[in-house]
C-alpha cells in the first residue's frame, strides 16, 4: 500500500509515501510548518477508503480517522486548551476544529501514522479515540 499525502505546499499533487522512512520525512516536513498544520493521508490515493489526518503543533498533535460513515478523533486531555480557547489546526487555507481534549503528544500522533501505513489503513490502536467531534 502507498499513501497519498496532501498538506500545505502540496495541495495540487500529493506526495506519495510507501515506506516508514518516507513517512518519517513527510511528517518531519509537516511538523516544521508554521503553526498547527494537518496532513491528510489517503490509502493508495483512494478517497473512498478511510483516511487519516495527522496534525502537529510543536510537541502536540491531533488525529482524525474517517471513512464509511464513521469519524473518530484522538482523545488525549494531556494538554490545556490553547490560549485562544479552541483546538484549531489548518490544512492549506482551511481551518479544522478538533475536540477540546483531542491533542496528544506529537510522538503518539507520529506512531499512529506509522501504524496506519503498516496496517494497510486500519484505525490505529496505539492511541485512544472518541466519536465526539468538536462542540459547535
């Protein structure tokens, strides 16, 4: 399986990832972007299959797994809310709000991305999940 990765600077054409080393390089690029940024990972570029969004903001991260009428968010509660009061990550020019307790250690988000690649696109089991999305 390969992953098609879409993120800031790569919205016209995806970055293709097939190995753990390539995934690490990709996640390093996303983590180096300014502010809370997301990368969307698609299995073999297929939008009909479940996808994983991974976000980084310094030592924090978030996850969203979605597909086939199901949507899960990482559940952490390790970090206090940001000073602006909501957990917001960015994909290109779009803002995406996450549940208040969605932020987890960035290392855990990275580990989940590797599990997603290794499992062929299954929802990672190395983190806790909730089905409750952001509060409107």
